[in-house]
C-alpha cells in the first residue's frame, strides 16, 4: 500500500486482516496527516446520513454508485466503533459524525494501531518514485535513496494535490499517467474564494448562514450553510461546497468566470416583503438588522442605494424591490481561489472507468489497485470525502488480498 492516509490505512487493515503480507509505505514519518487536521482537529469521520448524488465526478455516476453502495454507512459506523475503538456521536445541527473525544488523533492512531494488530508493517519516511510492472506478473516499487521493493500487488493511495504540507504532491497521478491511465485534469475543490477589494472588504470575521449557488455553462452547484467573510475573500462550508464550479470556470477553455449568487441569511423574499412593510417609525436599517449581522446589513442597504436611517414608510416600491433582490439574490463578486494550499480535496483524477468497481483493480494493469483521492470523485463538506476514502480503501484492500 503506497500512502498511509485514510484510504491507504483502510486498505492495509482489510488486506492484512485476510492474512496477506502487507507493507504500508508512507512518505511522512507518521501518516494520516489529513486526518489530523480535518474538522478543525476533530475529524468528521462520516456523515450521519448522505446522498450519493452529491458526489462530483466527470466519470460514470453509475460506477460511482456501485462503489459507494459496496459498504453501507451503518456498517462503516460499526467498524469504527467496534474495530477501531472510536465511538462516534452526531453533531445534530450539521448532521456530521465526530469521535466522542473530539480528537482527530484518536481516529488516525486507532486506524494505524488496528493495521498493526492485523499484521500490516509500516514503512515511514519512504518516498516512492515509481511503480513498474514485472514481465510475467508482479511489481517493482522504486524508492528514493533505497533499493526497490518487490510486490505481488500494489495499492495506490497517494492522494491528490490538496494541502501539500501533508505529503500530497500529485506524484501518484504522475505515475499512473505514465502507466497509460485516463486522468481527468485535477483541480482544487472545497477551497476558499478570493475577492480583490470590493464592497465586502471590511467584513472579515462576519459569519452567517446563507443559500449560495455557482453556475457556468454546463455546471451548477448549490449549497446551504455557514458563510464566512475573510481578509482575502470568502470561506465557510457553503462557499467550499460550490467552489469547484468557480475554480473550473477559470480554466483556459472556459467561456468566463462562474456567476455566484447568495441569499443572505435564512429569510426568503416573501418574508423580507413583510419585514420591510411600514411599521410605525421603524427604519430600514432596524428592519434588516433583525435578520442579518449589522455590518453586513449596512453594506447591503448602501449597495441598494438606500440610506439606512430612512423610515420604512419612506421607501418607494422600486427601492423595496431592489433591496429585497439584493438580500435574496445578490451577485457575489469574486476574483480567484486559494488553490490547493487551502483545498480540502482534489477534483479530477483517474477516470472511474479505469478500474473494476468491485475490486478497484486497474483495467490496464493486473495487480494494480487504485483508491481514495486519486480517483475522479469528491463530495461536499460533511464527512463525504472520508466516506469515499473508507469505501474505496476497503475495496482496494479486498481486491489486493484476493489477487
């Protein structure tokens, strides 16, 4: 197994559990570093419930469904609690499952300890430079600064390009490209967006729930959830969940940047119509501040060309309509993205049609198995991407042990 992240650790556990001589090779000294930083150090292990349609892929959705359905969510939860020894609890508001301890380290350490108990050996601080098929069967795993390793089967779990400080450098994708696999161009996904100046430049630190959408020709994504103004632009779960459409709209062949629209807060147009109906001496600013953070409300009122101290009774019909449109369907200015440095995951990757969905064995090379972020699929914030790692790591481990 090359890569001791979430998918690689799971593959090692499953393969070793079936009596297979298993070596887990990792470029860092400890492995699982994305697990350690996920969820603000808490690790959102799984979603409490999930919708497979929310995964993003340029490959066959049907193939993706076969993979995701291979290990039911209830069985994954039971695995972590009974086998890994990490009890999970649902965060009711978000529908996410976290370890009861709220410690990501318990998840990482639990997985690595289980792999060891099942018989997998761990080889840290080892950079794999290539994997080479051997005539007649088997593989040679080439290492930087040391001799090659022979193997009957190889599981590639090297991750993508996101958060390179954790050891993800795209090296695995380059190896698979040399082996002739079809690879969709990678891109940063679940990454914050940038805004150069603009009307919201002074709102860093303001947060609120929103409904947001991003669209460009042929692609659209929508999300509801937290939105955070940063010193450089925008972040929060809702922004990250639609960021891939924005990122891809900046590709060279695109017809232009994506259009991003926001409904600020949780109040719809009809409710705003009622809230902005004249009531005594209430001002426009007072009415808006009932539902939105004061600093944001003041900016939106000014953008609508209205003075906050004006009485609601003084608003003309067209002004009220313009303000309601600003509050419920605002065009969000943006200029770029934070890229892989802040991306939670890599979009693109090896086409799902390149592997057998039952075993994740390469259709091009016998004895080569692919899993995790290398594959062309990712999900929204909320445990989806760990679920993908656990599911695909398990399939690859089973496939390699069978081989």
